[in-house]
C-alpha cells in the first residue's frame, strides 16, 4: 500500500505537486473512480490507476542492458571521464541507476544498469558464482597450456588465487572466457600472468542474459524473463 502521490513520484511520472494539479483537474482515477485526494492509500499491485485515461502499471525498479563502448567508465559520476550513465536519456537518468559490476574503461559489452540495490548486490556476491562470459583477443597466440593453467586458477601478484574458469578457443588469438567472479582486471591479469596481453575484451553475457546484436552505445530494457533471471539470482 502507498499514497497515490507517492505512486506517481516514486516512478518519476509526476512530482507530488503535479499529482495535486492532475487531481484538481480530475485526470487521475483509482479503480474507475476519479481521485479526489493525493494522500489516499492505494494498493500499487492490485488497484487500477489511470492518468489522462491511460492505465499506469506499477514498476518500482528499472533494469537496463547497455552495450558499453570503449572510453566510458562503469561508475555513476567521474571528474574526468564519461560514465555509462552519460549514454542514457534524461528521463532514465532520473532513476538513480548504477552499473551492476564494473567493466574496465577499454572493455566493451554488456552492462546491466539498475536501481535495485538488493538484486545487484546478490548478482555480484562472490558466493553466488554468477557466470560472466567475455570474448577476448590476445596480443600473441595462446597455448593449450595457457588454457589449462588459467582454467585451473592462477595465483596473481597480489596473492589472490582465481577461481576455476572456462575457456573456449575460437582461433590462435581469440576465444571466450567464462568467469564466476570479478576481480579487478581479472582477465587481463590472468593472461598477463602467462606473459600475454589482452588487446580486446567484450562482455557477451551475464548469467543467461546475452548482449545479442544490440549496437554499441545503445541500451534496452531487460525483458520480463531476463528481469526474472536477474532478480532471482539469489
Ligand atoms: N576482466 C578484465 O580484465 N577487465 C574487465 O573489464 C572485466 C574482466
């Protein structure tokens, strides 16, 4: 249950003042009856609310999938660099969205943006082992010994031993790597530990949510099925 004005203001549809104006003009209905007061309590999940004769579905959280281009940082504000939020239109920036996990500035691909802090936290928790898959290109050809060593886990310079992962070779310098954790520069450091270098990195999936053919710099809302995957990775 919530107040009618909160129903609109929380979803960034109308400010509280605008709700009052709309009520005065008789433009809002609750279950077919013209609303008279902004502080009336409604059941956001059951009651049918209309604004200007259109039904307004209640949606608390926003979930977006962005194809991050190079040169953008995965944070909400930065003194020097453009952030992933700069790629969104003003009406979506109102929602206090943040990226669920970080890609390096020069890494491209799938980033989920949301204002659902609990689900973001759950998806990032090291305990959940959510799979993240990347396409990579190395500077030099990598060997089958490199694959075996990286897949088994490598102790990096800071003493952290990486969790087992999976590599699928595409050809000499290209492949896919699937991680269940996300340590700082993990993929670059894994190949660095083998004397190689990552020259291109693109995240292609997060859990069962895939980037697909969304153009770089573009975003879309998660589908209801994808939203379900995201919120139930607990
Ligand atoms: N590993 C990296 O090295 N960089 C990323 O952006 C993601 C994983």
